[in-house]
C-alpha cells in the first residue's frame, strides 16, 4: 500500500541529497590521477555539498503530481522505456569506467 506524501519527512529529498553527494565525491576521487591530497578532498567535499544541496532542495521543492482517479497509472510520455534506456546507458558507462581502471 503506498504511503501518502508527508512534508514533515521528505525521504525522497534526503535520499536524492545523499546519492548526489556520494556520486559527486566519488567522481572527483576517481577522476584524480595523482594521490588524492587534503586540498583535493576539501574541494571534492565542497563540490559534493553544493551539488547535493541543490539536488535535495530541488527534489523537496517539486511536489509529486496527484495520483489519477482510481490509482490507475498511465505512462503517456513513455517515461518507463526512457528510464530503462538511461539506466542501461549508465550501466554501460560504469562498466567501461571500471574496465579502464583495472
């Protein structure tokens, strides 16, 4: 049973913020070719906090659309297929990056 949105507990925004911060920091870490110095770590943390703050605030500010009557979900834009295609592209890029690192 779906749980109704509760603005007192914005879990979606919290998760988006955490995933964004982690991905920005890991990207900075992986893209660094020499030893990851304290200055670079600080810059990566600042970039992660800024990016995650924008992502979390945007996720919290944009309300979910109302559910259709009778809880019937219609995918009029074909977003389901688009999500699968984007996920597949991200997976392929991740595999290529991991293979190049090894």
